[in-house]
C-alpha cells in the first residue's frame, strides 16, 4: 500500500505528471507506451543517456522528443508522429485514449505496407481481450471482478476476409 502523494512507477517510463504529483489517468499510461514504442523502434530508451536520477528527472520533465532516431529500415512517418505525440510532456497533448492509439497503429501499419498479405484496409488489430489465450470465456476473474485469461499473449492480428477467403 502507498500513501497519498507517494511515487509509484518506474522512473524511466513515468510521465511528468507522476513526478509532479499531479492527477494521473489513461494518458499517463499512454506516455509509458510511448517510451516502450520508442525503445522498440530506436533500439534505445528515450533518456538512455541519463547519468543519475536528477538528470533523468530533468529529462522527463523538460526534454521534448521531436522524432525517433533514424534507423534502417526507416520508421514510417505516421508511426513516428504517434510516438512523438505519446511522449508529449503535457497530458492534454497526448492521444485521448488507447482506442485512438490502436486505430493509429493499425493505419500506420497498413500505410507502411508492413502487414504481409494485406492490401490496404484489410488489417484489424485485435482488441486487448482477444490476446488472451483461450479467450475471455475461459479466463479467470481478477481481484477487481473483471475476467482475465491465462496471461499468455497470442500476439496475433486478424485480417478481414473477403468473400471466399478464410481468416488466418
């Protein structure tokens, strides 16, 4: 248990509002997602060069991310723009919710031609509950009463079927 005002989180992934003791919400989590996506795309953390906690805090509060470092193959522009927006220092400047982010990721993948066997609008990223092994009907209840699965990610994407085509 924590007391009001205590910091809970991993400093390298924590949003500025967490350090400042301000109200946190879904956009706080999206900031952390931005760090993870940046790390996956760039091969390093946004603030990898922080030498100590004071410098890390300064970077988290003040250093604005303007782009993902150039890598080969290049990061698609729409995906880069989403990551930069996820890492905005002001929560109100970040995407409104995870559904918006999912839709942007889906569009970015399609536009970049990064989804084999698709031709534009066929790709649909699965909602989080479909990533659980065995589906929701075979899940367990969490402490909050919500149903959850085995915790093993399937990591699958669904493709809409055209008439006469099977779904992978």
